[in-house]
């Protein structure tokens, strides 16, 4: 069969881009859920019984951890933006899209652009240090000592520190 890689209208693949982003978010085990900002580029390779989409998506990191399992449309957006290059295969026989591969890169929003909704001053994202990890551990130790939970909590990872 003859195959050809053809550019695809970004607006017409927006639903497929959402499905691809859902697959990426389900595959990730740490960090925050990515939300779709826009489809930057899309190409499709069609054969008789299947298609392969090559997508470049501009994404925004949300405030929902990936372990929450929440869908990106139900999350507030966070402070990082980036791009995901995704390859998704759909078989006409199975009718179920499969993630073939992805690569996402994020960049923090410049500190002078970060603002919380009710703050009078602008925030700044800091690099996570051992001191921040110790502060989180102490806060959880205090919480554990004052709570009546049967289980204790501990810090697994500090993802982000805002000043």
C-alpha cells in the first residue's frame, strides 16, 4: 500500500490531540498533569487500516499532580509551559489509540510574570534544595504529631517551591 506523510489542519486534530495528551498524562508517574494550550503542528501517516499522528503540542503544566488521576480540563493551570512531541497510532480494527512515543520539555514562566490571583506581589519559583525538603519533612512531622490518623505521612518528593 502507498503511504504518505501529510500535514494536517491543527484545528481538525484538536480532539485527537486531547486524546494523545490524555495518554501522555496517564503514562507519566511524577510531576503535574499537562493541559493543552494549542496544537502547534500535526502530520498524519495513513495506511489502509491505520493512521499515525505526529503531533507537536504547546502545553501548560497544571496544579494537579499526575498521581491524582485528574483530567487536565478540570485542573487550574500552573507556572510552567512547554511542548510535547507525540506519536500516536490508531488502528481502524482496534479503534483504540495507542501512544507510540512522546517527549515533553517544560520551561518555567519568567518570575516577573508569575502572579497569584489574590496576591499584591509577584511570586518567584525557587530551585528545590535540601533545606526545602527538610522544611517539608518538619511540617509533616508536626502534622503527624497533632493528628489522630492511624497512619503517618512522609515527604516523598518536593516538586516546586514558590517564594
